[in-house]
């Protein structure tokens, strides 16, 4: 590509609404352009990257035996009514009426559409397993679109859907997709991590998220550096921090702690470690089907944080909410800050985190304003508690697989694989006939990659103060040739053209910057855009028969004989 | 591709709602599957064709210097309000509100979006000309979606938009696109014709339609076989059928024609040729801005048809409608069937078609029920008329370029190139600075190809009683290998695999039918799907060292030595 036949548009400053680095750099590099809130034009420079991402995904999906098709953007509401999602999904589902007043949605995902296809196309077990995918425009009406392509409203996803005859088949199809995703992210050239994810109502271990590692990531990824264990924060299991409980050694004593409502303050006042304190969290479950309202008290060690997903899995807490201050006063006879499990006014359901259950001589609120209890012990001052994993893990916690301690890093979710089971096939009556001619529900898996989100995530991982540093596989161009003084020097023109043609002939994705910009502006543009390999053709170098090569990532200039540069570049690209 | 790794789903019968052959065959061949009214899943077999069409378009657009980008599907209403199309467009424009109640549209076309991009990106004449295109999903809420991909609601189009500094530049950009379209349709391997189209309010000669020739086409294409002249019916100029008017030779006479309301019946009754009769068409233009309502009488020769687009270009008739029967009675004192220009009750504006203006001694209604006038002559019985081209041409009419006579064929519109001028840049204030630093309006052109419509049109042109006959360039596969008794014969398996690998290595897009179907079912499937080249591998042929080749289009079986088949196929593909 010659730059004068392409469209390059860079900005010195990012627009004010760009808050994060990837959004700023994509705007400055002319890769996207805002059309409306959360809706972007993909400019020529950005579209090239999207196409490279799509092609890698497509090649690996095809290799894994998935079959590409294309489902519509606008889909009839009836299908979404069959699965109940028409009612369950909130305003993020973009709804539209046609001229006859019939309801449609602009698809945010296509489980319903593919299940509609499959329920009429798949008749026999002989047609299974099968996996269909498409790469399509999606829309999610975010309340507050922001961060450019990271949380836009219109975006592109690859979504795949596998169908199997049984759960063993589903697990195989799932593993094939897990492996394909691993290949895809490896080919992108991004640092990534697959983590076990919470499976929601489905249960089982059938869900993983793929994250691009980035300090700016929204998600905390938990992993064990000395084993394969990895999970997202919601799903990472927290073990008890001691194996057994010490014997009680102190009497339970009411202690004045005026104005000390936080564990940190109480510990400081009492000159105790924070790990000797227990915090109380009060939840409510509203009355439902004859059951009265229940108030629950959850206990965590003072330095730990509640994990709401884990809480929702405790029997009876699926529909919990945080209790109101008036409910707390009604049940505990005390305002928040001094709550504890000993001597509540009305009975509450008590659940202790695993670590709390093994504590002795601990400190908690006294259910009286301005007072805490010290020397509290299970079995003596309190009955033995119901125990559950209620907390977020922290770095240094033991790994659930017993093979080391946990570490935490930040990530950006860009892929998700999920064993859906019969969630959709049941509602939509998607069955096949087994060997005995009996109809059976299809076992379904779904597998998504946020195509446009990959761009944002890749930049969050790979940038410096000059701009973006693309991995070669998804760079808008692999190589840029920057001629110096092309208008003045016949030699520069000749060697530039020779190298350009040699690289084109070798199948290299090269752009020749023939715009006639000054060297400073030209280099700044390509460093901002992030093309990973640059060759400078100038008279000074040519006098010594050499061209200059610089890698975008921390590269020193390398001077390479003119005749060897094409081979040199190809060798770098093959690395 | 091996068939067992792909998804093939054929039907013996088309669904009842498929009315036309392309819709029937695409459904039967498993290329599309209905999700909702006018909304289709593109199944794997169909998507392959779409991708081939897109790639040919993309290559030729890039070669022509156009730059690919991607504009959003969902676009803010504000842009469409700027150009007035938010109000002007009817219910075919799909409108949607987001969660905040803001208005958006699902794009049917992107003039507004690209002009919004360009008005901020293009600052100087140095950046011109520029041409952006995208290949994107569109939506048009057709009142009555039908004919499969021919008149669907969701569809894919390539649309390109050129921007120039002046009309000379626009004409050059337009010609480049015209030439690119010619290359594209040639590469598709379809018979097509580019015809001049009516330019609407813009005027000038700056619009052409590209049609795929098909007897089932909705549009009549006018062309001169002995010259380059070609236009659609709306735009084709009708010359007068005689150069001059004969002298009057008969007296004007009122003749009883009871019950004869049509020219055909009057001519038969009077034993005159239909070409001696004149028909009267009454139009009304409603009162507007101080002008009173006007009634117009248009005269056509009895065998000719009115061309409403031409009528709308007659001065004063831009907003015409057909007159009501009560208006006709009010102005002519007579009901329709016996109307004419002589002796109306109230004054009407009279326009004669060019051919009528040169008639003498003609027959027309007498403005009295049951009577016509014969021997009517201009200048004697009537004042000289206003003359205009009001009619559709018919086959055999003289070509407007004077180089022969016109012929008519049917076509399906699949492309349109259009000189828009400043229609959008004016409303949206899209300017650039010229050499003198003065802002000037951008001159714009737009260029569309209906990607998914191409599939329907190609089939309407290329099918037989067995199914579709794809041109090789856009066939889902170029070649199919059909092994006979693969399960029984080691030799068949070996030679099938050898040929498959040889063709793959040569870059041939080949599918190996390894499903194990019976020969009859296998051949029927591939004839229905329309793969242009078929090789059969069977024991009978192998005994003589030969494989059988059959071309989908009218081919006799050719027996080719095993070792030569790969080269034979490549030679056929290169034809």
C-alpha cells in the first residue's frame, strides 16, 4: 500500500471524552471516529486491524471444525419470548418495531437464532456434533457507553454455538473451543490468561473467560504461578487460612470502642492485628411463597472482602439483598458499626466464612453502640456456625489445588466459553432423534470473542509514550518504509521502490509512506499508529550502501546492506 | 473442504412462500434460511457465495483507488435530520429509540454518515479526490418483503462515496467507478448491461444502473444493438415517430362510438389503425402558494404508454397526480372514455407527446359520452400544442443517437452509480479549503452494489430444471469430487484423495463429497447447488485408468486419464 492511496489521519491531542489510553490512542491514530455515543466508524486504519483479528479467528475456528454462517442483525422478538429473555433482559436489549408494529431486537447475541436454525436442520444424532459460528455486528444499549471500543454500544463479535448429543460430547466440543481460543490468542501475540469463571445457574465447571493481561484491566485474575490454577475473582475458591482452630484463651469481654466503627480502627485502638477482628455483614431475603422475610448475618475476617457471587450460592441466599439500616436496628438493636453474632435482638441466620470459622479469641461488635467484644470463641460464646466460602481471595492465599500460593493480576475480558447444556434447547424444543428414534434435547455450548474489544485490549497491553505497539500479527501494516527526501534524491526513490516491490513480492504487508512529510512528522505518525517494523531510506545511509531498520518495541537502529534488507525484514517477521 | 466437515442441507421441495426461481433454488440448496419476514440466515453454503462476491468487489474497488472503512449499522437520527431525510423517508426507514429515548435509524444507506466523517476529516483540496467504501448490513423495512434475497429487509450492500473539488473531478471519479463496476460484473461472469438512469432532481447525465440480464427481471432495459445507447425505461428518450406532420385531408367529424371507451375498440369500430387514435390522460396539480389548482390534459398515440418520470419533468408537472373522475367531469363535461382536447368545459393545460404532435386526421374523444371525433388536425381544429416526450419507448423505435432502432430486454438492478453533486454537502456543510483558502462545497458521488441481491440475480440468469448453474467466480465451490463406493473400493479412496490433494495444492476451491451418499442423491445435490465442475471417481473408470468430468452447464461426460485430471481441471478453470 502506498500512503497516498490510503487514508492516514493522526491527531496531536485526543478528544476530551477519551478517558483511557486505548481510546485516546485509537482516536489519535485515526483508527476510529465517533458517530454517536458508543457508536464508531472504523476508519481505514482501524478496519485493517479488525480484519486481521477476524481472519485469525476464522482460520482457527475453521481448523477446529466450526462452520461459518451469518445470522441476522435484526431478529424477531418471538424467538426471545420463547426463551423468556425478551422479558428478563433490561434496557441494554435494543428493541425496535417494524412498520406493522411487530417487535424485533438488534441482536446482542444469537443463542435464540442459532437454536431456531438447528431445531429444524438437525434431525438425527448422525448430524452431531456440529458447531456453527458467525462474525457479526452486535448492539448492546449500555447505560453509559465509554472507553471507546472497550464498552461501546455497537461492536463486532465472533460467536460460536456447538450442539452435541450428550454432556460428554459437550465437554469434548468445549475443550476443542478452549484449545482453539488458546491458539487464537497466541496468534494475536498478546499475553493472555484463561480463567475459570462462575457458571451462574448452570453449575458445573463449564465456563472460562479469556483475558488480555493489562494493568488497566477491570477484572482481577487469580492464578497460581506454580500450577495451572486460574480463576476470575468471582470464582476463585478461598480456603480457610488456618487448618484448625486454636483453643480459647481469653474470656469474652465487652470493651468500649467509641466512634470506632471499622475493624481497622478497632484493631488499632485495641492494639491487635486486623486479622484478630471479624466484620459483620447483614443481608435480607424477602418473603416469597409463604416463606417469611429472613435476616442473615455473614462474618468475614476484618481484612477480607465479601464475594457476592459466592454469597448467592449459599443455600437460601440466591436472592439476597443488603439489609436496610432500619432492618438492622430491628434485628440487632444497634446501628451498623458495632454489630456482631452474640446476643441479637431477633434471631438471624448466621454464616461464617471458612477463615472466621477457624478463628479463636476474636473481636466483633457487641450489638451496642460504642462497644465491641474481645475474646469471642465458637462453641463457648456462640454455637458452631454454618461455614461457607464467602470472601474474595487475596494474593498469598493458598491455591485451592494445594500446589502453591495465589497471585492476582489485572485483565480485560475478551473471550468467554460456556457450557450451556439444555438452557435454550429446552425452551425452544430443539431435539434430535437418537439411535432408538427417541427425541433428545440438544446439549449446547456457546463461545464468544469480542473482535473489536481485542483492539482496545491489545493497546492497553502494548503502548508507550509515543503510541501503540502492535503485535505484528494484528498490526495495520507489518512494515513501513519511510523515505527521506524522496523528492530530492533519485537514489532514495529507486531504493525505496526496490525494497517496496521486493517486500510486496514476498507477501509482506508493507506501507510505503510517499506522502512527502518531514521525517519527524512521519516517524511520529508511525510510532503513534504502532507499525512494528520501520525501514528508513536516506541518502546518508545509501552512501554506505545501507538502510536503517528500527523495531517499534525498544529497537535500536540497525544498519543493513541495501540488498539484504528484504531478507532481513522477512527474518524478523518469521521470528 | 470435505463435505463431512461442512454443512449441506438440501430440500426436494421449496417452501410455499418462495415465488420466484432464485428464492426457491436458494432455499432448496440450503443457502439461506428464513428467520423472519424478509430476514434470512445466510447458511454456510450461501455465505461462501456472498464472500466471493464481496472479495471481487473489494479487489476492484481497491484497484480503483477506493479505500475501505466501516460505518455503523445504527446511526443517530440527528444526521438524518440535517439532510431532511428523517422526515422525507417513509416507513421503510427503520427507526429505533435507545434507553434514553434518543432517536436512531438502522441504516439503509450511509450518505449522512460518510458526509459527517468527511466534513471533519477533509480540510484541504490537497486531500482530494477521495473515495471511501464499506460493505455493510443494511435494513429497509419493505411493506411486503418477498422474493428471498431480491426484496428482503436485511441485506448487504457495498456503498462507496467519492468527494471531489469540482464537477470535473466528480465526473472523473464517476467514470472510474463506472469502469470498476464494469470490471466487477465481468469478473462475476454474469451477463449485464449498464443503462443511463433518470437523475431525479439532480439533473444532468450523472446516473447509471447496472442490471443483470434475466427474463424474469422487473425492469425493462432499452438499448440499441447497433450503438452504445442504453437507458432504463424511465430515462430512454422517445423521438417523434414521424419527422413532420401530414397535411389535413379530412374534415373533423363527430362519430357515434357507443360503449367504445378504449382506443383499441374505437379503432376496430371505425376500421382504422390504432396508430390513428389519440388517448387522453387527465392530471391535476393541486393549489400551492397562491397558485390555483390546475388540470392538465396529456395526449398520447393510442398504442403508447405514459412515462410518469418524463411527465414529472414537464414544467409545472413536478407534483402531478391523476385527476379524479369528478374533476374530469367538471372540466370536460364528460366521463372518462370519451375525452379529448377539442371543446373542454373549462380550460385545461394541454401537452402532446412528440409523436402526437406530428399526427394529422387523428381520432380522439368528443367530450360527449358515446362519441369520438375523427379527422382532427392541429392548427385547424386545435391550436398548436405544447410538445414533450411523455411516453415509454417501444421496441423498434428509433434510437435517440440516430444509430439504429431500439430493443428492449429485462434486467434486475444490482448496482447504481450516481453523481450527487452538493445535495448532501450543502445540507451538512461539508466544505474544503481551495488554493485560495476559501471554503468550497464538496462534490459528491455515490456508488452502490447489492451484494446479497447479486446471488438472486445470478440465479435468475443461470439455472435449469436441475438447479442453479453458478459462474465459477462466485460458485460456492469451483469443483466437486464425487467418489462412487468409497467404502468398498480402496482404489476409489486412493484416487479420490490424490485428486483432492492435488487440487488443493493448486489452490482450487474444491469440495470432496465424503458423505457416503448414493450416486443419484449425490449428483442431484451438486446439480441443485450448482457447482460448475464435477469429477466422478469410480471403479469402472479406474479400470481404464480414467476419471469422469462433467461441466454443470450442458456438459457431456469427458473421460480423462487419472494423472491428467488435476491439470485438466485447472485448464477448465483458466478458460
